C-alpha cells in the first residue's frame, strides 16, 4: 500500500467518526479534495467504499 499522509489522516479521522465536511475543516482542504483523496484511497486499498477502506486500513495497521 502506498497511501500518502493526507490519505492516512482522512482514513484515521473517518475511523474516529468525523464526517467528510468536518475532515475538510480539520485538514484545511476543500470537500472536493477530500473526496478525491478518499477515492484514491479506496482504489489503492481495493475497497468497495469509504467504510470498507477504513476497515482495511485498520486491519493492515495503516491507521
């Protein structure tokens, strides 16, 4: 897996229950940037959706 720091931060915040809007505010990024980084993370982890990507990241000790 080759996730960057922003992708890892997004998955970590999702795991803690933050919404994409809240994550955008926390990381000082636009919602569209969050969506793009999340989409790339989902593909990188071969996940079905953001929940599945978050679970995979936890199981793989990425976050």
